[in-house]
């Protein structure tokens, strides 16, 4: 929301939509691995694999976004000198 403060409701709706899509996709993929005959514990391993993929994606996107940005430094105000000409 910090990237689009004027459209907070649109950003919130997009986040909720992405969550719902991921939730339904996880259920679908879990059903697929069970129906493929991999057993009832296979959705657990699939979930772990998907979580790992999400972590890798988050790290890569964070590193890519931060590349080229100035490092965060603490602002220390400097005293102003009054020069009279």
C-alpha cells in the first residue's frame, strides 16, 4: 500500500484476490497429487515445495527491487550558517 497510497482500496482488493487465487490453486494442486496416487501426505510435501518457491521468489524480487537504490542512512541535520553579503 505504500507504493500506491492514493489507491489503497484497489491495492487491498488485489491482495485479497491474490490470496483467494492462491488458496484455490493450493487446494486444486493438493487434489491433483492425491489423485495421481502419491498418497495423502503428498499435499504436505507439495505445500512445503510451494512455500520454498514463494520464499525464493520473495528474496529475488526484494534483491532486484533494492538494487540501484541508495542505502538507507539516518538523517542528521547540519547547522545552517548565516552568510551576509
